[in-house]
């Protein structure tokens, strides 16, 4: 009887990592890594039961070993580890910041941890790795315009900031989008004049490719009807020939006059913005371009606050080989909390201008095709040089002409200085390039960081300026995958956070409900992979993060609803209940 009881007890705790090689039975201690254990056959299980029976008296005398030590246990839910098979488990165990084991509900009995989280059926996925963000600190004079719903609301925010700062002080802001404003248009000079005639005001559109200034700001910048058009940008006028306040691509003509924030202001707000990412389920970010001084500011923040923040990879803006030599770092330098990313190269303009460089003219704009931000010969030279130096390269390339030019230049550079594992990539990839370019990208392993949320939030811009297949396949998802091009998914800024991107990736809907290129839709599993596992590959970290397999960093998100089964129309309403980085709960929704 004693033997039967103990045999039943021990054999009932086998297969704690179901669906993966190996099994764990009492009284064994902590298992070796799952991938080192052979899958047991039925005969193995029979031998194991026999062995337990033979040693039953020893077990009675000595007792089973106590549960193995762990730091955190999550159990009672649906844990998608995003491995090759998109396997689902009920329990996950964390020790020393990494995933120790995954398995069924009985796995929780094998371990003892100071914290056990009852998931109550909720879904857990790896933390979202956002591979294209623009995060910064801001001054007191700054207004966050993200999510504003009307010009009237923007005017109220300007008035409130003037009351705080005082008359005559510069007021800045970022994040408005006419596609989200009730008036269905951009704020103009006259709108800003009504809210703050005695304060210079400059407000930058979400995406950073245009801004609007009031009359006082334009006057202080010396901009009037006689000002020549800036190279690479546009000063807009209304039908009467007067300045309407909008400057495309060169709003720095006004912004350069805004007083710098104090280092204390920048640091405090920068840390808070990074913490805010945790509420979105973001456990890693790629910051899209800093000069060496900006990189060092990020580095100092992570030296002090790194274990309270998402992991960060910071791209470096290209200046020259000499400047980069003085910088003294290379892509990949750092640790799993903070490291150097790719060189950031801004090839063309944005789509809100529009200024993205396209092969065919924009709809209704004559022969206008956008513009390059860097002359072609300079672009080719810097790509050749940076690739030869061993840097990873990340390009802002939106229009199909910009994509084609950049890929051709990369091919030449890689032919001249072959790299076995360069992982160069394009950000945005809005207008699908020719087949020949797609084939070269696949052949030379040139990847993409794509923003499906743009299909939703920039629908109005695309519908106004593109037509036919260019419109239907804006921000393509399936086409690059079908050609074998590696693709991660990211946010950029419209808005930051994964839920809009996941929604747009699986529905291909714009804000109006119109579907664009239904054959570009991803499954929800493909979309989640793009935000997690594929994103980690883009920073050479696929062996340490991006999945919840044993041995990987314990970065994960607990969600309020099951993304894998709910109606896709509900995706944008899914909340992040908890964000865990390195096994530490850094955010919990109250």
C-alpha cells in the first residue's frame, strides 16, 4: 500500500514541461534545461514507475525533496511562449530573471517562490519589443498633444500652458494629427493666434515631419511672404497668399529659437516617459536615433534607473566616420538592459507632408514625387563606409523610390564588404517597391521594421495622396513575408503601443473602417511574433529575449483579454494588466 501511494504521488507529477522534451518527477530537483533532455518514450515512463516502486521504502524513510526554489510563479492562465509551435502552457516559473520552466498546472507544485501570481485564466505573452520609438524628455513649456480630439482642445491646452508659464514665453507641443481631430483638418496659424497671440507657439505634428507656428513665432524666426522656400522643405501659404503657419520638413526654422530645457527637466520627464511604456506592455524599445551626446544622456539614465525601465537599444545618427570613431562604441555594445543599436539614416521625408520619395508622382500633385533628405551620392558613400566599419544600419525609407535607392546602395556595399550577419533594416517601408527590390532584400537579408498602425492612423493621408495598388498595399505585411523578407513590427509614434498595430495588422482597417489590401492581413499569431520574437532578432537578441522558452529573459505581459480568441474588433480595447521585466513586476494596472 505504501509503495502504491508513493508511486502514484511521484508519477502524477511527471511531464511538467508538456509538449517539450523531457519530464520532471518527484523526487528530482530542478530540471536541466528542457532542450537538453530527450523526449521520454512510453517505455521510459514504465521504467520510471518501476524505479519509483523499487525505491519506495527509501522515499518513505527519507521523504520527497522539498519544492525547488524559484523567484516567481505564474499559474492558472494561458501562457503563449511564442516558440516555433506557438505553444500554450498553464504555468511559468522564473528564477534569476529568466524563465526556468513552463508546464501544466502541476508544475507549480514543484517549486516554491515568494510570489505566485494567479492568472485567473488570463493570457500571457512575451513582452512587446517596440523596434521604432521616439522617446525623449521635455521642458515645462512642452504640451503633449497625443490623443487630442479637436482644435478647440489644442487651444485650451495652449491657454493652460500659457497660464502656467506666463505671457511671452515660448510654448511647444508634439503629437497632433488632423486624422484624429473633429474638424478633420490641421491646426493653422490663425487657430494658434486665437489661443496665444502674445506667446510664440510651435506645435509639431505626430511623426515629426511638419509643424504649425503662430504669427509671433513666425515673426521671431524672420519668416514672411518673402522668405524663400527652404531646401528639402515647404513653407505653406493659404489661398490669399498669406502664411498659414504650416512648415513641412523644416519646422526647425522656428523650433531652433525655443530655449533648451534644463538637464533636470529633461532627465525627470525622460524617465517618466520610459516608465509610461510599461503600461503599454512594452518591455524593450529601440530609440530611433540619437547623436553621441544624446546617447550618453540615455546611458546615464539607465545607469541609475535601468532596472525600473524597459530595456533599451539606442540608434546612433550618422555624422561621419571620424565622429563615430570618437564615439568609441559599436552596434551591440552594452548589456541586456542598455546597448548601442544601428546607425540611423534618414533617407526621405515623411508621408504627412507628403515628402516621402516615390517612383510615381503623388495623386493630384502634378509631377511631385517627394524628396530625399540626403543627396544620393552622399547616401551611397555613407552606406559603403558604415557597412565596411562593421555597423548595423537602420534606414528611414518610406517611399518606394527611397527604398529602391537604399537597397541598391546596400547591395553595392555588401558586395564590396561582405558581412555574414549584418541585419541591416528599413524602417517604415510604406510604399511597396518593385519586385526586383523585394528579391534583393531577401537575397541580401535586408529586414524591415514595419508600422501597421499607420494604415489605421494615417488613412486620410494615404487616401489623399496614393491610389490603386499603392493605396491598397500601403505598409505591406504579407508581401515582404511572401518574398522571405524578415519583418518586425513597431509603433513609431502614431500612437506608440502595440494594440493599434496588432488591430491594424489583422484587420487592415483604417479609422473609417475601410479595409486596405485584405490579402496583407496577418494572423494574430504572426502579428504577436512580429512584436516579440522577430523584434528581438532585429537587435541580435533572439537567443535571450522575445519568447518565453526556458532560459530566456523573463519579460512578459499579462493581458486583460485573450488576444488569440477575441473578435479582432476588440483588440484595441485590450488592457495590459501587468508588465514583468527580468522577473520583476514593473507595472500593474489598478
